[in-house]
C-alpha cells in the first residue's frame, strides 16, 4: 500500500488519528462527492476501500498541485526514486564489468567490487529514505488539503 493509502486506511497500523480520517473523509465528500469507507465498511470490502482512497488521493493531489511545500517533497522524492532506478542499471553494469574483468584477466577487480558495494549501500539508503519521504509527503498532502494552507517543508539549516 502507498503511504497516502496507509495513512487514511482504518486497518493500517500507520494511519492518522480517527478524527483526522473523519475530517478528510468529510472534506473529500464535500469537495469531490467521493464517500470514503467507514471502519466497518472497510473491513467488509477492503479492496474497494483502497480503490476509493486511491481515487480520492488523486483528486486531492490535483487541488494541492500548486502548493510549493508539496512540490519540495515531490522533488526530493523524485530525486531518490530516480537514483534508485539508475542504481539498478549501475549495479548491472558493474556486474557485467566484473564478469568481463574475470574473463579477460584484467586487474580492475578491487575497483569494481568497491563500486558494487558502494552502489548497493547507496541503493539501500535511497530505498529507506524513499519510504520515509513518501510518508512525510503523504502527511503534508493531507495537512495541506484539510487546512487549505501550506505545510512547512522540513529543511536542515
């Protein structure tokens, strides 16, 4: 499940508070005519509840698209997502280079193994950061939507 779905799904352990979910559901119903499932309805039909949340989140993203703080989260998320994708290709290229190095009896093994370990570590770190940023973005998205205000982006200073 995506972080946005987890935050407003009743059965999720990472969900927002009951009051926040009710506030979001009320505003989604008013703004878009989409009725999010109650806790009992979600228990009986979890797949449809998820699809309804996905529909609602799509609409919420559209109305908050101009929010500069959310765009900051999107840029950061995009950077790590793109790095993770490129990391897969880099690892494949390094493995191919290691095979060629072994076949041709070249002496680049240490450099290639170091590069492979480095890429694996960076890939793992990027994956973990990507998950964290996804939840931060989802929280910011719902806060911006429910308050009709900008949500302050956290930056290190």
